[in-house]
């Protein structure tokens, strides 16, 4: 119950200020109808309750599973298994991310179906999977994070010069939506599990995994933009 209470106040502190601001602005600038006001307040309450339960479930399930999977991969001492399972987990967890589904649906609608929801979701998932593997290998082989980030962003800016201009903003949005409530807890927990299992002296080794993994979809969509220029 303590964790549920913490999740509730965390969500409340995020949603309530925005909801109050919208209500104040609506009263001053564009008053809501009574029906709209009831829907807005009711929707805000349901959002708070839903996000609280979602985060509570993520904390007691995905965090634990991610940590155990990370430790299991290191204890097996199989580089092939680490690469294969890391890629699959990154792909699956990204496809399950609600923010990714929303972006893919909007892109499909706005492009008139030229970029299908399935294609964009798959490309983003593959990008996260590949770079999650790279993030895990960085922890195992103690590669400096700054080198990977600099190389990744340099490649992104090079590709942006050759990609279809319509794909560039889509690529950066694709990186952003992979830092949602499904993906982040799992990746962080997985990184913590790997770090603990290898007995790393630095507790910071698991940090940067989300940032590195989010480069994957940006690069993947950029490459898609070069192909369909």
C-alpha cells in the first residue's frame, strides 16, 4: 500500500497542476460548457486513477522482471543469448508502449496510410532492440557512454541531410515516445540487473541506457527517410 500511495501522489503532482491551469484558463479565456466541464473533470480523475494503477503495476512487475532478466543474461555468460534476448525484449516492450502506438496511429492517419502503423511501430521497435543490445554491451564491456552518444548523434545529423524532410521530425518524435512508462522502467531495471550481476564497482554504469536506447528509433526512422526519399 505504501508503494501505491507513492504512485498516487506522484501522478497527482503531475496531472493536477495542468488540470487546474486548464480550468483557470478556460474560465478566463474560453469558458467551458457545463457538459464539457463535467467531461474534463471526470476524465482527469480517471486519468489519475488509471495512471496510478498503471505505475503501481509497472513497479511491482516490470521492474522486478527487468532486473531478473538482466541478472540472468550475465550469469549465463552467453554473448549470443544476451544479444538475442536483449533485442527481443527491446522490440516487444517498445511495441507494447502506448506512446509508440499513439504516434504510429497519428502518422498513419496524417500520411493517408503511406506510412502504416505496423511499419512505423516495427521500425521503431527494431531500432530500440538494436540499441538496447548496444547499451547492454556497453555495460558488460565498460565502453564509455560519451563515445557512443557522440557517434550516434553525429550519424543522426549526417542522415538528416539525406533523409526525406518529412521523416526528420517524425524520427525525433519516435525517439521521444520510446521514453514512456512501459519502456523506461523495464530498461532501467534491466540495466541495474546487469550491473549488479557483473559486480560493477560503479553504480552509474546502468545510467544512460534509456538515452542510448532512444537513439535507435531516431536512426531507424532516419534510414527509412533516406530509403523513401
